[in-house]
């Protein structure tokens, strides 16, 4: 199968591209290397240094002629989306519409789209976690654009017969996540602690997140090549892990002796974000395999 991965030089996209190559597929990557890194590119994949907003994207899709497009390219910084919502919309919405236009013209069969669970559902009080029908309360321009793209995909399926699968991710972590700038707390903690510096915990550290290992996320993207047409699925573990627990686990693994620094909670931060991923387990047979302690060890090994 021929698969075009947008954002394939980024953290999650590169892991997905690697999984596709390992499974024997022919892969091409589109990335403008704004946040993606050349060293993340799979050497067996064809690489196009193109922005998804660029009109040249149509030429790329026409030349490679993919069966499926896996769309990971995005503006992913929630804080940047708040400070510059126009740029956020240009990349996440206009860029996606440019891609969809190319997909229709080049007769692509399906789009697999990486969406967000955590930012979309808002505060989750249900013990079982937010399922796909949980009320959506996006309060950041980032989350709004992700939801908008989901709606465009539905419309393009109805209008043009372009199939899609939406994967709503929990808090993805693992090798290649950038510990600098806007990144997941695990990447930031690893980066700090490996330098012997104590990490900062904002608030009391009891905030709960659904941390899912990037290898498990890549597996879901593999399954979505053949299954899950025109549906939305959560990708998570269904279990909340607190920031304090994360730090305690890393401290134990690394034999780190310093204590974390506590700072005031950040405005607008969710207290509990946990996803219910029973639908994808039941319908597609996917379930997370890597538990948090093993995932942290694998992540640390990569950073070292």
C-alpha cells in the first residue's frame, strides 16, 4: 500500500511512518521541518519538504499517488493557538482543506486524521473516562480546529466519498518527543532530570492525564489502514496518572535524589482528562500494551 504521512518528521508522525515502513508499505513524508526534525525521517521513505498550506502539495500528492493519507501535520502548541489563533487556523484548517482538495483530485481512498481527546472533551468527571460521545467543550483554538477538521472529513465523505478514520489521542509520550518548549510533561521531566535539575510541578500535582505510549499509537494507525472507515475512535488507556505519580516513578527509575519544585497552578489547566477507549478495543481489536512504568523506561533509554 502507498501511504503519504504529513508531519512524518515530527514526534508521533515519525513513529507512525516507521511502523508503516516496517509493515512493508511504501511511504512518503510531507513535512516543512518547522517542528519536525530531519533525523526523525525514515531513510526508506520518500521525503517532500513542503508545507501543507503550499499549492505545491497537489503536485506532491499527484506524483506519489497514495492510496491513503495519514494526516499528522499540525500546529500543536495550545498556548501558541491562544496567542496566534489566525496562524493556528491557517495551518490546521486551511492546510487540511488544501490536503483534502488534493486528495479528491488525486482519487485518494482514505484519510487517517490525528485529533485530540484531552483538549476536546474538557474536564472529565466520569470514572470510566470520556467516550466518543462525551460533550465536547474545546476552549483553545487548537482544539476548535481539530474538531473543525473532523467535521470537514465527515462532509467530504458525504460529498465526495472520501473515507476517513479519526483517532482522538490522549497524552502521547515516548521516544522523539521534544523536551524543549511546548511538549508533554514526561518529555520535560526527562529532559530536566537527566541534567540533574529538579522539574517544576504546577499546582498540587494531583492533576490526572491519560498517558498513552507512542508505539501503541502507531499500532492504532496501522489498524486504521484496513478498518474503522468513517468513524471516530479514542486512543487512550482509560487510566489517569497524576503528575506526582509520574515524578515518583521517574525518580525511582533514575534513582534521582532531588525533590520537585512546586509552582502555582496554570490558568485554564484541566484537572482530570481520561479517555474511554472501549470502542476501538471492541470494534478494531486495539488496546494499549505498554504500561506507564515500562513506557517511562523506554522513553528514558531513548533520551539517554
